[in-house]
């Protein structure tokens, strides 16, 4: 059982604004934007590169190729995104008024020093398990729509 902190969406908006001002709505954005940039840039470029490479080696432009390419591209994207994700999670979950990490780089330094390099990839498997099916469907549907609409 988890205690409710807010009495609903509007109450949450009022509380965040009254306690932290407008900046309270953007807490963690400086860490989250690079996370999204790493995810999308690696995913899209990996998908296109893999697809062109496989088609160039004789693979058919079909659903199987799209599933393979999107699965591998999502894995690549997850690995690129994961250090940003762990920094974002840790920084956004810092208690208010307590600054354990001054920046994503500081977070990474402390994490590697205290838990080792692989700690940057904690949660990677669960992120891939969550995102894999979503992006496989996204790319397969995208390719089908591209074919249907020319």
C-alpha cells in the first residue's frame, strides 16, 4: 500500500506550483531530454542502417526483416539511453532540498565509483523488455503503412 501524496491531478498541479513555482514542473528535464535524444537518434539510425545492410545482402523487404531490424535497433537504443535513464531516475528521485548529484556527469561518476561501470546499465533488461515489443510494432506498422500509402 502506498500513501497518496496528492488529492488528484489538479491538487498536484497546485501543490507543485505553490511549493516550487513554475520551475517545479520542469524538475529533471535537463537529464531527461538527453535520454530521449540518445534513444531516438540511435534507434532510428540503427534501424535504417540495419535494414539497408540486410537488404543489400539479399534479405527480403518483409515483416521478418522489419522485426529483426527493429529488435536490434531497440537493443542499441536501450544501451545508448540507459546511462541517461539511470541518471534521470536518480536525480529526479533525490529528496527535495538534498542534492546528492549536481549533474548527470556527477551522478555517473559517483555511480561508477561506488557500484562499478555496469551500474550505468542497471534496469537495461527491463527497459528493453518494455520497449522492445512497442518499437517492433511501431516499425512493422510504419513499414506496412509505407507500403500501403506508397
